[in-house]
C-alpha cells in the first residue's frame, strides 16, 4: 500500500501541519517506506504462532490505599516553613 502526495498532504492538513514541498516529499517517502516494512510482515508464516495480549488482569503488587487521619495536624502545620494559615504553599508551576 502506498500513499500519494495528495493523501499525505490531506493527512498533514487534518493534523494542522503545513508542510513545504521538500517536507512533503520527505514525509511521503518516509511513510511509504514504513508501509513497505509493514507489508513485508505479510510474508511471515505465523500458522503455529499463538497470539498474545497484555489485556489480562494482573495482580497489582502495590498496597491498597487507606485513608489515615493525621493525629496532630497543628504540629505538622507549625513545623513547616511553607505554611500559610492552615494551607501548604506550593511553588507556581504555570505561567500567568
């Protein structure tokens, strides 16, 4: 299966990408090379190969979450330098 320049350009536009002619030529070549590799997998004999998946339920090795109340909230709040009243101050991570 091969994609034409027009198909790749349509896909790029749907992805909100504007490609130059040179970038479009490179994208067509790259995508078609990838599709050729995928087509080569059709030549493999997989008659005795069992399918597998990772969708099976696995047992989670983590502990179950439990809500535990702090015994002395006041002591915790007074020991931290990053406290404003009864709230922790955290650094800003987003620009205004």
